[in-house]
C-alpha cells in the first residue's frame, strides 16, 4: 500500500486567485487548475504540494486532505480497510472523468479524507 503523497486541501473562494498568490508568496508552480480545484508544487520537489478548492465538482463534501496512492489497486485496498473499520464512506469509490480513482471517508473526528490515485 504505497502512499505517494499527502496533500492538504485549502478551502478558498477563488482557485485562480488563491493559486496566484500562493505561487507568488512561496515560489510554487501552478501544476493544475480545474476551476474548482488547483494544485501547486515546487517544480524541483514534487512532493511539496498544496491544493486549493472551492466546492468539489463531483462530491457532496470537501476533503481536508488528499492521500495519494501509487495505484488504483491501492485505493481499492484502502477502501476495503475503511469498510472493515466501519468508517463512513461519504463519496463512493469512483473513477472520475479527470483521470483519478478515489473515494472519501469521514474519520472518527469528522475529518473527510480523499483517498486517490491517478489511473
């Protein structure tokens, strides 16, 4: 179950505006902007990342953190472990149109976690 990254999701009113200021302030590269979600990183160190998000375009709630897995099979394995723990699945296991497989669960403290892998 290789985790390849853990990225905080910062809730913002305007992704483009937030991306621009964080890029200027911290020298980050805007790696993605889908309008509702953006990703910033250091070009020379891709493991340093920040996501900005307004409202998730395909889910009923926003995650506070995204845990990136090495493969879709790893996402499926974590999904089964989350179910075995009887944690609340708040976004079903889904292959999204933008090329990721993901699901969200709510932990015991109410945090919504996005478990995701590129497919």
